[in-house]
C-alpha cells in the first residue's frame, strides 16, 4: 500500500468531512470514503444499537442494510457486537465469513448467502461520545489485510471527530432556532394579552407541562396561529 498517497487522501477526506453541511451528509461521506480509501471495501455503513434494535444511520448499498437487519433479527453478528461498547471490542476483522460459524452460528451462513465474504468494523468514539460503528464489507473472502485494517482504523478515527463536530453544530443550531421561536411566541403573547416577559414565558411553560408537549412545539403553535388552543 502506498502510505504517502493514502496520507494525502486522508487529509483531503478529513477536510471534506468537516465541510459537510449536516450530520446526514457527514455520515454519507464517511461510508463513501471507506469504499474509496480502504483496499478491498466494496460496501460500508454506520449503525447504532438501541438496546437490541439496530439503526442504520447510513449505507452505501442494500447489502449493508440487509446485514444490519439480519443482525437485529438474530441479535447476533460482528457489527452487533462492535456497537455494544460494553464488550470492549473497538475493532474486528473477519477474513473469511465461512470460518465464523462457531462465533455466529446462525448469522454467518445467512450473511454469506447475502453475498458477504469479508467484514471489518470500527467503533466510532471520542472521549465524550460513543457514536456507533463503521462497518466495511467485501463480497470476496480474504479481501481485508492488516493494511486494510489500519487504513480503516485511521478513517474511523477521523470520522468520529467529524461526526461528533457535526452533531454538536447541529445541536447548537437547533438550540438557537428554539430560543428564537420561543422569543417570538413570547412577543406575540405579550402583545396580544398585555403580559410581561416572565408572564408570557410562564404561559408557554404551563401549557407545555399540562399538555405534555415540548416547549418549542408550543411556541411554534403560537407563532403559527397567534394563540394557544
């Protein structure tokens, strides 16, 4: 493997990831980068595990989605294990899925039937967040080497930082938007009912609590209708 060229590609990819406009775009670029930069990788995706429910955050093709659904159905498989951080496994590499019937007796043969020959997985994490698992696939057994694993690990390290940054930015944008709509709703109530700022906010808060509706949704209703039902 030409590591000098790989380093240049990785630097360009890191800049590209940080330039994405949304979390969805960032996720899509991560999976696409895996097929471009990791030798042997023909499909890639990112999943998260909610208890025993698998959520596919991004996938380059249907094979990834089918594998995720199969592992969720069986509660068994390497990606399923990698996303369960309590197991302490941050990476895995399966050279030949036909030899893994002991670890995953049900999943392995059915995944092979889907067309999976080799797999790798990397936990996406930072010091503050567990972000899911990046999973790489090949139709061919023996497609992934030690060099492929190192390249995948480097990609996952950059991807975790970019994904964490994208999520933080999205949360900040949502917080600003929420404050704006609440402020606008308060202004409407203050003008139409001659309330003080504190009184207007209290009206919104009490309606939110009494009706079990999020405060931003209550504020949006006021902005759209000019009043509360």
